[in-house]
C-alpha cells in the first residue's frame, strides 16, 4: 500500500515536471517563432537615426510583417559585419549622401529588387533622378527611396517685399550683403543661422565643383566663402548665431513670434514634417532655392534621399522581400506629403509653401559627399584657425587622391 | 612513455583547438577573401587581387614606410633597450626599482601618451614623433626580456674573462653579446613584428585616416580598406604583410639557431 502511494507520488512529480518542461518548451518555441517572424533593422548615429523618423508608426503597422528597430552596441562593427556578409540584420536604412551608401553600391552588398514588381512600380512613381539613383549601373534596383531632405530659404513674402528682399537667383555673397544691410532692431526677426549655411556652402561646393581639380577661379571662390564662414561661423562666433537677433532662438516659437520671422535658412527634416509643419500651418511663408555660389552657375537643390537596402545575406530573405513588397505597394498608394514630394505630377496648389518645396525637390539632384575624414576634417581645421587656406586645400586634394586611389 | 606522450597530446588539444579556431580558420578565411571577386558574388579570381594591390601606388608607399620603420626605429629600439638593460644591471639597492619605470609606458593608454606627445612636439607633422612613440611604448618589454637574459649570465664567466684581460666594452662584446644573442635576436624579431602593428599611435597622433605620406604604413592601408569595406584589397594586403613578417621571422629564427650553436 505504502509502495503504491510512493509510486503515485513519483508519477505525480514526473507529471508536474513534464508539464513545466512542456510549458517552457512551448514558451521558447513561441519566442523563436516570434523571432523568426520579426525583421531586424539597425538604427544608430552612424546610420543617422533615420528609420524611426521616416517610418512613422502608420507605416510600420501597415504591413503584416513585424519590424523591430535594434540599436547596436557597436555601430561600426555592425556595419562592418553587415557588409562582410553577416545575417544579423535583414535590412537597413541609409541616406544617399553617406559614404556607406556608396560602399554598398560599389561592393554589391544589396539584394537586387528587380524581381519585386512592386519595387519597380514604386520607382515609376518617383522623379526620374530619384529613380536613377535607386538603380545601379547594371540595372539592379538596389534600394527603395522612403524619404527626402532638402535645404531652402524660407521667407515671409510680405515682409521681404517690405524690405525689398529678393532671393531669386542670388549668390551667397549677395545674400550676405542683403542681410548685413537690414535694420538691426526692426520689428521683424531675420534668422540666418550661419551653421546651416556653412554646411550648405561646403556641401554645395562639393556638389557643383568638387575639390579634385580646382581652377584658380574656383579656388578663389572657395577662399572667399571659407573666409566668410570663418568670420561668421556659429561654433566660433557665438554672438553671430542669429545675425540680426541678439536673442537665441527659443526651442518652441509661438505663433505670434513666428509671424515676425522675415526669413531663415531652413533644412527640411525628413519631408518637412517636423519644424516646417508650423510654417505650413501659419501660412504666409514661401520657400526658394538656396543661393548659388557663383553668378551664372545655377545649381539645382541638393536632395538627400533616405532609403532602405536589403541585406543579401538575411536569414529571413523571403520574409524581408514580402515586407518590401507590401511596403512598396503601400508607398505607391501613399497620399501623405512624405512620398508625394518624391513623386512626379503631384498637385500642391492648395498650399503655396508645399508647392514651392515640391518644385525644389522636383528640380533637385541627388548628391553624395566624401567621408568627413577626407574633406570635412580639413575644412573644420581651417575654420578653427588651425590651418592656412592653401594648406587646407592641398590636404583635401591629397586626401581625395588617396581615398580614390589607395 | 607512450602513455605520457598520449597525455601530453591530450592536454595540448584545448590550446590547439583555440589556435585553430581563433587564428588558423580566420587566416584561411582571409586567404579565401583574397581570392574572390567580392563576398557577395564569391567569384574566384585567382591572384588578381594580389596583382591589383601590389600595383597600387599607396600599397607600395605603405610597404616602403613600414620597411623604413624597421630599418630605422627597430635598431634604435633594440640598442637602447640593450644599453638600458646593461645600466639597470649595475643598479644597486633602490635604484633597481628604476626598471619598473620602463614598464609604465606599456600600462599607460596610448591615447593619454599621445596627448603629451602632441604637446611635446607641438603637433609636428614630421615622422619622428611617431617613431619615438613606437620606441617609448615598446622599450619596456624589450628591457624585461634582455634583463631576464642578463640575469641568467653567470658571474664566473665574467671573472674568468677579466682574468684573461677583458674589460669594459670588450667584455660585453666578447662575452655578454654572444651569450645573450638568442634573446637579442628574439627582441629584434619582437621589434620587427611590433613595427608592422604601428597604427594606433600614429592614428591618434595625426588624428586622421590620411596621415602625411611619410607616416602612411601598411596598417593605414588595411584600416582604410576595412572602412571602405573593400575586403579583397584588405585580405590581399594582410596576406602579403603576413608573408613578409613570416620571411623575416624564419630568417631570424635560422640566425638565432646558428648563434645558439
């Protein structure tokens, strides 16, 4: 009798243990299944934090496939691993001006989307130059454009008329002259953040002329702008941050104070859905192309495209392609401003500011920049007064030669 | 005896497995990378990558600078370490503690040393600060090795030599040098191998991936290709560098054996 009880107890214990183990196994299986059904995308400073900016929740939830944004501990290692053929991440998001984007294209570290009909369909919706940027030389669709950035001059039409300001077709030199001549303590605030201008001038110089073979005229042009930047640049001339306003720009401008803004240099932050949104709402603002560098040399607006590129070594390639297919389908039908800016034949006539920005993007061009180490570091050394102009130029050209030929 | 040998072999298995896993297999992988078009197409291209790398102007510049570092900084490093070890050998009492001071450069992070170096040399763009930094960082290890070799020398040998009339420089030339020659050759090899690894010091000193031409070494070439994700050039350069180091080491070991006999 006693033995029977012991056997029953043993049986009960074994049963309970088996159930617990089954429960654990079930949970682990569920977790694994969940992991298998979730795509991983890295996001960090190296990639520019663009994914969650562009991928607003509506886009993430619009597809059946779940996407998890992962912040890697070591971003450089992550990129290296990814491009060495690692399968940790299924896709990533980059911008066309990053050196990494050029490296991906050069090394062929992308999955060709030619066999995804929705991808080709989406590209047909976009401006020709964006479609061209998304297509490799061999005809491969190597990326899916998802967002666009452009810099421009934002201005109040009525105020500028009052002060006789006309930005159309002007050079940065003329722009600065006009700004300098404005009344210092007038009713209106003139925001001219030289920090933005500095970045734009150097990017524009790279976009139009490059630094490889500069003629004497281009050298002098760069010299004159670099001197201006050195004289007014933000980090080194704190007081001149807002040239005509002694106050620093408040983080959140009230509607009333925004109406006093005459103009400012603005960089749209992923489809102008953040800062510029207020300008759209308040009204009265217009946008025009950034000034040119030189009279007679018209430069289209430099457009930075944020895009998705698929890891060809992804373990979940099938699922990733399913996601891309759904995403492209969704983007093709997208009626929000984000995708419309990149699309051909859109009508923004109900909002004059959006219409202006749309025109700038339509007539823009995708540009790429050298890595910071090659050009930016030398420009910075000059601006900080650590290097003479001629030495800076010589160093930039030496770095470019080394970068290209090594 | 057989059992003993078997035990020895069994005990060797973990370290051999580690060696295979962390050194041999990655190296084989590197060789594989150097023979394919890229890691995605994986098309075999034979020695094409090697030819391309060797024809590259900057690889040749890097190779020249690396060899120049061996020819100039390594002899200075070894001779200085040798002389300082001799000097430390003669130190008595608390002065013996001085040898600890030479170990400090190995412990101090290179980044901190570079800050001092930049101040000391006023950010000079010449090659000498980097050479001196290389000597400063590695001299401690060489002093330890040479001091250990000196400490094994027996006093009777010197006494006998002195009785035979050998003093001062002649004593070291005739007695010390031949006796410690295996260690000396070993330190030279260490110096050569370490000179191929000079990068961090130079990178931190110049603060860029594109240093002045005279300081552009093989490590820069490989590092830049690593960041450009050009693994084929990187792998080919790495294999060539390791072959050069291997040749130097083999020659060194042969010489070492010759001197030991």
